[in-house]
């Protein structure tokens, strides 16, 4: 049975005076960080936290984000990191669904609380963990920590739920993915088996910590007693400075971020020689981008990860040597890599029968990384995990070397800049506009973001509707990254199947006709 907190205790044993966290001017050793975690856990319990209770974190990246992650788990609770880019109604839905007992917020997100609480009952306790002056009605983090007594580890582990991470739902509502201690630790070990070189990392949290792509390294860096460095948001020039200042060795990005780093003016003047490996995901990387990146980061390897929140997240990884369109390994760059250790992958047809290599079907996987299920959604859990295999919703093919090539999606998911956008969720919002008769949301190619959200909207008969109206309507209800970047007002009938469903494949075809790959 695996325990996330085992990694923290190991870090203290092997590197007690080593630097655990760097956040601006704050530096903490592993000994001090572990003491802080035990005290925060005691403070959370003093508020009434019981085993299995949920603590939500609504904050940008910081050392405190990491501390509350470990403290919640140490106290026996379940950590719920919230996507800071959501709209108030979405926050309200998640807080209600998760039954959050305690909410931790920073100064960047605290101003949204009044609007959020119009959509849900406020949690009984709200902790202010920002750097500014705490509001009078919130619990101040510093005072909270100073008054606390350390408590022993609750020692939850194995299949006990450690985190609930919400991901977009195909019904228009988010789903809480329950990830266990076994999930988190096994994912860390299999990823480190591929990426670890024998020396503790100095890892930069620049991708959002609420996202599984970065969240996974809370455990992965701690278990090796490395150093966590934080930047609140991804700002390309700032990231380059931090790499130089702290001699960053590892980080996680999406290809869009890698491309933006390469575009920073005078990028060649930054000392980035310390960067050894970048774990990237969300989409494959274009050969032109990887060539640029190798010039900017000459000592760095780029390792693609393929997965999803439900698999905590890694299903497969593509080693650096395959990220090329030249030489003996050319042709693998378009793949998602080979399965990571302890993960099994098979391609199945609509009846869940396994298909031979080279045949397109749904990608399914099983292993210790696969989620326990969806919070409060037993029926959706049963469908996703039927037969003991996680059904990814991605259509793909496996070649003779075991490399997975993704060719399309069963789910109408759009990946824009590494963020998952579910078309049905956006459609659900568009249909709320009183002038809309029908709509379809699809992903179309975008040079910078991989895909962008495109809405095709049919107005009600006799009604005039504009693109700007649809965009403004969406911005009121959902996060900005989910909103359509382009809108087509269509007065002709939508293409329909015999069953009366909109044929999105037909709608996508003109946009993807010149693309080699029907997915970014």
C-alpha cells in the first residue's frame, strides 16, 4: 500500500537541510516544510476536518499551495485544487458537488468570492493564504499556522482518495476525478523511471498547479527530495529569468508554452544551460518548434506525456530521441509514445473487442494509475471503467513497436493550449441564449494554440444574431479559455445523421482538409 506522505518523510530523512521550496524571498528546508505540514494539518483538524473531508484550494501557484496539498492529506482529508480560470457559476457547482468543508484562497482570487457565493453556500471556514492584508472575515494563514500544534500523519494510503480534480463533463457539468494514494505514487514512480537521472531536481511550477500535468509533480519532486520553485503564472520572460536565477533543471509545459519561450526577445541572452528535461503534453510538438527549442535549450531533452486526469495522468511517454522528423527515428514524433511502466494499453472496437496493431479503435488502459472513479457519479464511473479498463474516449492506433498514434476523439473534446474544452459544455451555454435554434462547437486548427474553439450557430427563424452576441453571452457563463474564438452564424440547416444528430465530422472537414493529423 502506497502513501503520498511517505515521500515527504523520506525527503526529511535524506535531505533535511536541503531546500524544499523557493517562492520569491521565501525559502524552506525539508525539515521546516514537514513541520509546517504537520502544523497545518493540526490547524485544519482544529477547524473540524475529519478523514475524507474536502479542502479546496483556489489560488495561483505558490509554496502555500504545495503546503496545503500535503497538510490536507496528512490530516486525512481530500485535496481539491480548483481551476483558477473558471467562472463563478462553475466554481459554485464544484464547491457544492464536492461538499467542501474548508476553502483556502489567495489575494488574486479572493475578490471573486462574493460572486461565487451567489451560486453556492459558502464553506464554513475560509482561509486566506495570500501575501496581502487578510480580510477581517477570513482566517489568516500566518496566524493559523503560528497557533497550531503538529499532529501525527493520519496515515491514509492505498485506495483512500487523496485528491479530487475536476475535469470538463460531456453533460455540461464538471466531473470530479477521484485519485488515490496508489494512483499518485505509482504515477510518480513510473514517470521518474523514465525521467530521473539520479540527482534531485530543481523543478519550476510554472504550469498551473490545479492541473494534473503539474499537480503530479507535487509528489514526483518531493519523493526524490528535490526543490520546488514557484511562479504564480506562466510569463515567458520571467520563466527564463527564474531558470537562470535558480538553475532550474526540470519543468512541465505544453507545446504552446515552449513555442512562446522561444519567441522571447533576446532569448539567447538568458542562461538556460541548467535545464535538463521538459515534460510536455496536451498535444504533439511540431518539428519546427522542437528544432527552435533545441537551439534555445541546448542541454535539454523534451519528453512528451500522453494521458488524462483519470489516469493521474501518464498513459504513455515519448522519449526525446523520437521527437525528430529526421534520421532513423523519424515518424514517431507524431505518436504519443509507448506505455509507461505498469500501464497496459489496448485498442478496442465498439464492442470492447481488442483490435490488432494498425487498426483504429478506442484507446483503453489499465494499471495502478487509473482513477478510483468519478465523485458522486457511479453510473458514469461504471461506463468509463467497464471491463476493468479505462476508456479514454480517444481514437488511436498502435504500431508494431507499441507506439500509440492518436487519430481522433470519441468525445468531442478540444485541446487548446493544453487545456481541455468539451464542446458539449460550450454548447450547453450557447443553447441558453434565447435566439439560438441549434449549435455545434468544434475544434479547428490554430497555429499558436493547436486548436481553437469554433461555434456554428443557427438562429431561430426570423431572428438576427451576431457573432459578438454569442461571444459575450459565453463570457458571462464559462471560463475565457472555453469561449469560442470564432463564430459562424449559419442560416442553412445543419448536416444531420439519419438519427437526427449533427454531423460534426462534416462540419470539421473543411478546416482539417489540409492537416496531416485530425487532432492536435
